[in-house]
C-alpha cells in the first residue's frame, strides 16, 4: 500500500520543535527558539475552497452568509469567507477540523493550488513589514477589518486579508499561487528581518490570530 504525503509549497530553514501529522500533511506546531515574533506562519495545509455561482449570495459555506460586497470578509468559528467579485468567493478554514466539501457545482477544493501564510505579531508589528513589500493601502482608514485586498506583492497577484489589531495582536493573511510560495516566503522573511520576523508554527498562529476573530 502506497502512503501519500502532501507537501507544503513553503519550507522554512528553522528546525521544528513539535510537529503533527494531519491528513497526510506534516504540520509544524512550533519551531525551536521561536521567541515572541512577529511571525510568518505557513497555513498552506489548511483547507481552501473556491466558490463560483451567478447566485453566489444564496450560497452559505458552513452555514455563513457570503458578504454582499467585493472586498468584504466574514469570520466565524475559524472560517474566513472573502468576497472576490460578484460571482466568486474564497473560503479558508483556519482552525478546527477540515469539513468535507459540499457536493455542489459551485465549490472547488483549491487547497493544493495556493500558498497561504499569516503575518502575525504583537501590537502593530506586522503592518510595517507588509507595507514594505506592496503598494496596496493596507491601513486604509476607509475600511474596517477584516477586509480583503486583491493586488500585487513583489509583482505577484495576491489575496490579502487584513485582520487588524486587537488585544495586543495583529495579523494579515496572504495567499498566492502555489508556485510562488517559497520565493514569497523567503522575500517576506528578508523584508521583515530588521523587524524581527521569523518562522512560527500553528501554536503561535492560534495564540495571536484567534484574538482577532471574536
């Protein structure tokens, strides 16, 4: 019997201190000498769906309504729903068990197709880092987190979800095509070197990002 392993498009040079096997992925829970961040956290293993339908507002992933306006996000129980345009949305399962994909034509599992990472830290640590690598207005006063921005980071198309700052935690989620994952992670770590950016595991993600979703 052949045992399949799924591989993240991102591999950090730091040594894992604690790992977990999950649905054929090796998930890093914590790295050696993580410190207090800010962190770049690989979430590529988390389940991701693309949803497309001419009546997309009638679809409710996980029982949640898709936001009406492109650029809006909804977050609840570890589920992030991003409205991309008038017929398309993305759904990211950030924590908890991965559900089975609904058996409807509107849904496509794109977990393997995208690299997904989180920039997370204490206070407002992450915003100066992400602003160094993109011309997008990450801290627009006209938008209330969480919100979605679609545009370029290092001239690569990205979906960026600004979770904001709350309870001494801040975070930005960034997703791009799988093939750019490793080079984007390397460039982000280089851009955030002076700010102390380092790889982090899922424990760091949970400790920081869950504060922003309640």
